[in-house]
C-alpha cells in the first residue's frame, strides 16, 4: 500500500508538535516553580492536620491563614538569611489580622483599618521583587480575617490570633528547613531554566540566517527574550553563586559563568550580520551557520532536561564540537596563504568569505562554551572559580532590609507612592460599595479581586483583569462541584493545600492557573473559617463580586496614573551610565588583576539588567493610551545601539582574552585608553577627544572595511582591534543621539 507523501509529512509534523508539547509539559512539571509549590502545599497540609488533630477545626483554620500568609514570600532563594526574607510577612500581617478582628463590629473603624493597611502593604513594593510577596501577605491577612466570623469576645480574638501566629511560626521553620533541603535541586532547576531560555535566543538568532528573515520582528523578539533572560539570570545568580564551597555547587556556578560567556558571544553574532546577509556569495553557506545554532540550542535543551530529570553525571551526554562541521561548510581558504599581515582600511565591498569565517568563529565560541557546560555537568572538567568563590556576595541580590528604597519612593511622582494611593482609593471605594449590596455578607471578595487585579502599571492590570474573571468562573464551578459531595475537614485541608501550592507555583508563569487555584483555595478557606455557621455558596454572588472588583481595579488604574513614559527617562539615564561604566572596564581588561575582572563582571551585569528594565518598560507602555505612550522609534534605536555597543566590546574582549599574543600591546594599550575616553565623552555628552584613529565623519552607516584576518594564523590582529574600537566609538555617538531623541 502506497502512502501519500503529504500524509507522511503531516504525521511527522504532528509527532514533532506532540513531542514538543510533551517536553514543555514535563519541563514545567519538573521546574523550580512546581517544586516550590509542592513544598508549600506539603507544609500547609502537615501543619493543618497536626493542629486539627490536637486543637480542632477552628484552630486549624485560623492557623492555615498564618501559613498561607507566611508562604507567599517563600520562593527559591539563597539559604543565607532565609528567615529574614519570610519573617516580615507574619510579623506585619499578624497585627493587621488582629486589628480587623477587633474592629469587625464598627463599620467605620474597619474601613479605617482596611484603608491604612492597604497603603502600608502596597508601599512594600518599594523593595521591588522582595517586597511584592510581603505586600500581598499583608493584604490577605486583612481580607482573610474579614472572611472569618466576628468573635464574641477579646479573649476569642486573641485565641484565634494566637493560632494564626502558631501556623505562621511553624511554616517559618518549614520554609527555612525546605530551603536547605532543596537548595541543590533549586540550583539545578534554575540553571536548567536559563539553558532553555538561552536556547530560545539561539533559535531566534538562527532564524536570521534563514531565507527572507523578518529582521524587525526577529529583533523585537530578541529584545524581549534578552530582557526575560536577564531577569532569570539574576534569580539564578542569587541561588547558584551562593557559597560555591563544595564540588557540586562549584560545577553549577562554573556552568552559569560559561553560559554568561556564551551570551556575550551570541550578542557578538550581530556584528556585520546585515552586511553578511546582503552578500549573494554567502547565501549557500548560511544554512550551515543556522544549523550550528539550532544544533547547539537542541543540545543545551537536552542538557537542561537532564538537569531537571536529576540524571547522574555519567548519563549526561557530551555536546559535540561543531567547529569541524562549520569549517567544512565554509569556502576554502587559499592553500598557499601566508600568515596575514596588517591590511589597510578599505572602502570597497567587504570580503564575503572572511565575513563568513568570522561569523563561524563567533558561533564556534558559543559551541565551545556549550561543550564546556556539558563537560562541567559530566564532571569531565574541573571548575575554576577562584573569583566567585571569594567574592560571590557581590553577584547576588541584597538580603538585608533597609529604609533607603522606601525613602526613595516618598515623592509625589514616585510610582510606588502613586500605586499605593491608587490601590487605597480603590479598596475604600470597593468597601463602600460592598456595604450597599444585597449580598454584603461576602464583601471581602470584592476587595480580594481589587488587590489581586490592580497592578502598578496598566498593562499588567488589564492582563490580570481578564484572567481573574475567567479563573473565578472556573474556580467557582470547581468549588460548587466539590461542596456538593460534602467532603470532610481532612479532605478540605488537602484540597486547600494543593490549590494553594498550585497558585503559588504558577503565580509568575500562568496567572490563569493561579487564579483558578486561588479561587478554590480562598473559597474553601472561607468555608473552613465559617465552621458551625452552615455557610452557603452562591456562584452568582461570587461572579458579581469578581466583576465589580475587576471593574473598580481597572477604572482606578487611571487615577493618579504612573505612566511608563514618566519612568523611561530615568531608565535611559541608568542604561547610559551602565554602558559607560561597562565600556571603561571592558577596555581595561589588559589588567588581569582579580578585582578588575570582578568589577567588569558586575558592570556587565548592570549593563544587561538596565537594558532589560528599559525593554520591559517599553513593552508595558504598549498597553497604555496612545496619547501617553513614549516615542517607540528612538527607544528601539537606543536598545539596538546599546546591544551593538555591547557586541563590539565583547569582540574586543575576545581579542584581549583569547588572542592577546597576536596584539601589539605597545600600540593597543593607548588605543584602548583613547577609546575608553571617547566612549565616556560621547555617552556623557561631552566633546570626545580628537584622535587620528577616528576618521572625520566616521559612522556605522557607510563604514569602511578591513580584510577579515584569519584569527588562527594572523601575525598581528592590532589593526582589527583598532577597527573594533573605531566602531565602538561610532556606536556610542549614535547611542547618545538616540537617547537625546527620547523626549517624554
């Protein structure tokens, strides 16, 4: 029987798609998000069951609130000072829980507590990613307290607050314990997540070598991926680089550092890319470059999956060296070619074969780092981490709390202060509306919807508004179906724990899943708190509360707005400063002192992080009204030029580190100093120093070319270094011009 080739192709594509979805589902199931969520769920169910057996249902229900509040800031993080990361949640949440109980009988006093507590909670966002979970811990402390029945006496109030404190204290110990037990697992999971993200960047890079690439769309996708990758890297640094004192920790740390080097080489792939793609002679050889990038991406993903699966080192397959394959796919070099000598600058067409060889060399460096990462994972290569081992504290985020971030937001135009005022007004309005509804017995549900939907920017508010409504509908249906079976207390404990863990796991990944799970957890938790009162559940009322809360959160997003265009000038200045500091240290790499290398690595991190913050702010601005959006064209040009400057400096760094013996240091050293002064002057808006190395009118457009040297046999690469320094100065000038056009 003959099979139609079209059917075979369709089945092959279907099998590939199913395999990809299966791998993605397995990757999520084995990720640090799910592991952390399961840890939270297990701690919650164990504490609830222990208190239920020893003190009864009411005590277990109140203690569960303390556990949930304390669990919110419990995310994969360093072991060092873990308790200080989690402790502010119960320490500040318990007084709010108590105040709500004491004022339940007085509508005005309760409203005052809710208004003041909301402002206090949202101001915790001044501490950034660390403050976000604390903010919601305080808000939920008040709102879950409203879900409990009013207490008949102060002694009863104090008793239930005591059970809240007991649950919080027990979970605090659980969080510290599990952080230590899961530390090695979290290191592997976070590193695997970074490998996957970098593999996606390589695939986007590979698409640029394909037929008829959509360069603007691919550039936009690359900027988005680089921004997300920079955010992931900092979370990974915090855990992986902490105390690399044992061999396994050193392996993970060395793998992360190699990944950072691979990112630099990937960035350098954009050098001369447009010129390369414009040469017809290079077209037959581009698929080899594309295949090499895709193959490296596949191997990194396979390595990431091996880390997630927990395979032992010998089971991890080595990544093949693709340099011979790349060399065989490129046009042959003249057999009688002597070692290349310095060539003069040319203004005619570029040397296409030399362009290909240089691009292949950069891709080869990416593959070299991938090979090194796999060798480190297998234990075939000993990690060398003298710098990180002694100064790892410089690479991780701060773990102490200070007043400085809060003081920096006590300004009328500060985004956190405006967010706090906005949220406070929305909660006050929602509380007033709830008092006049026929179903006002569940007024806390409107307030919960407001605080989880409203965000500091309109883009996230709109996204969460839609997910919140859809998730509430599905969550309500699940709770109705569950309560119809009349489950026992222990079954409810288990479901509350699992749904809380799921909400915790997917809060930063799939907010719809978090909303469904949080709805189930919140409704069942309220059901447990109303023990003995025969609570009823009306889906219509819950949906009406959700719609009202989502509507209020959306409307109040336009009150005292903090548009992204107001934040972008500060982000631009931060990025320009970071670029200047990075250039200064990158061009001083001839100093091989350890301190100089650490300072350069820190400057490189800040350059990437500042660009990531600017890219994310630009993305968020797209959801704002057109009349307040910042000018996108100069912002995109600024981001592109910033990455180009980083790419040029990466190419210079590669020459200094890998080919130093082929440089004339007597000529290169003053040239590096002049380039550093030139870039500093350009980025600061000063007049750059005059230099014969920079021809008048020199710019990126219409740039002259040097013959591309063979890096392996060239006798002197100094002219090539000077060429890169000229380009870096020109890019710095265009970067300054792009920044000057960002008037918002």
